C-alpha cells in the first residue's frame, strides 16, 4: 500500500461503527439500514446528522416517517437549499438585468407576466445524506418513492424533477422492536444492515453535548459524559421532518479526495480463484439451508462482492481474504434472509414428520445462527 493508502487507513481506525457503515456506503455508492433500540432512536438520528456534517462535509436531511407521511412530505423533506443556484434564481437575475432593458426601452413593449412565468422555480436539491427515520412505518407508496429514488436516482415533485447528487446516501433508521417490515423490493436494495445498541457510543453527539455542558459549567474540572438517561440539551441538530444540515463542516475528516482514493484502491483489489470459489460456496450453502425460505438474491450477491472489495483497503490489504468474506456476509444478509415456517420446510415433501421438522426449525435461534452455521460448514481456503 502507498503512502496515501496508509493515510486514510489511519483515519479509518478512529471511526466508530456508524461512521464506518456510512463510509462503506459512500465508497460503494449504496445505502444502509441501521436498527437501534427504541431509547436511542433520536440520539442516533442526531449522531448521523453530525457525522454527515463533520465527518464527510455533506448536507443531510431528516425525514420522520409514519402512517400519515404523504408523497409530498417525502419529496419536500429530502430537499435542501442549494446555495450555488441562489445567485441564478429568476429574482436575482431580474435585479442584475442591464439598465437599457428598463430605462431605454419604450414603455409600450412591456407585458404583464403570465401566471406560468411568475411561478417560482424550485432551486432546491436533494440532500447528499437522507436519514429516513422509521421508514418501515410509511405507506407502501412512500416506500416505493424511496425505491424510485434509489433505482432511478431522481424524484418528481409538483414543480420540478430533482436528480440525486453524485455522493448520495439513504440511511433507514428503524426501531428494533418494530414489527413492520420494509417493502421486499426496497429492502433488497439496501446494501448492509447494522444494529446499534443504546449502550454503544455516539461520539459526535457526546462531543456536542459536552461542549454544551462546558459552556454552562466552565468552572467544573470534571468531564461530563452524556448518556441517554440524561436530558439531551438543545444542540440545534435536525431531527424532525424536513430539517437539514448544510454540510459546510470546516474540516471534514474524510474529503472527496479521500473517498476517491478508497474507491480506486477497492477497484485494484485482487480476487484469487480460491476466494471467489469460497464466496460462491457460501452463497450456495446459504440458499440451500433448510431454514432459509428466501432472501439470497442476485442483488445480495452483487452487494457481497462490493463490500468485500471495499473492506480490503480499509484493512490495509490489496487482496481479499476469507475473513473479509465472513465479515461481509454478516452485514449483507441479516436484513434479507427469510426463515422458513415449519409447515413449508422442503423435507416434508419427502416424508419427514412435521413435528420433527418443527422442533428442528424452532431450534434455530434466528438469522444470525443460520449465517454462523453456513460459515462453519463451508470449507475455508488455506
């Protein structure tokens, strides 16, 4: 690895889990799901806003979804003001018009503006980071709009067509206790999933809270460490529908050049025939597992290859290893795998007793147990 690779490798070591998930998605141009305990949902949303602003220097928008969220709510919430286009707005252009259009021209040639010409032009743009809180609670039509945003990379509003920026990340923040599910097609488009416990650190939010506490109690020498049992001070971080950050962080930890360097390094990663066969065997074993009813899709396999390649340069490697594959499997498939019901288990077609099948299937704890069993069964190349 060259000197530039070592530079971003040191930065990666200082990242938290949530920051690393966001970085991987930006590198691969994909999107992620973060599940969190109910008590930590609002704190995580604020943490993601701070990460977007200070870590990557990207503007963010927060959409708080519910059963009442409409398509207009979705479209308006993900849009932020575009400072680059404000100087080109019709109102500003009129102010800067040449004087001879106003002073020297005969008054008879002027016409009153038509309703169409007087209609304001929407100069807003889609935020680089969209944080969709409780997206699984939104109506199916809203979730389909999110799918269109991911697949088509654009969104239609009543006044304009907005195209997503080159660096675009949609983060679905879901409550771990919620029983509502994402639309299957939308769910399959999410790159990785991560569970964030309420006991895990939120370093950006802690730092912001400590600054707020220090301003109120500068004479105290002890360091205040915020927790979710303490009242969260007003730090002016967006957390409501339609709120946004500007993304004008003074010195983002990861610049555009850093992300481009990681992308270039991931594309140069070497994949041996043995590791390629290992990835293939893991996918096949997973698809044929008796407890798996679905979820091992073509998109999941493509995402698995993308994630393995993105992980290598972050670990200082220019080649893929089986351990990176195992790590990627644990992030790509948990939100995708659908476990079979005992009455639908395939061995019943060949004479198995339903009660015996029920005991066998119920003995499997969950998706994580299935993934670990698959990884243990597949032979690892030496």
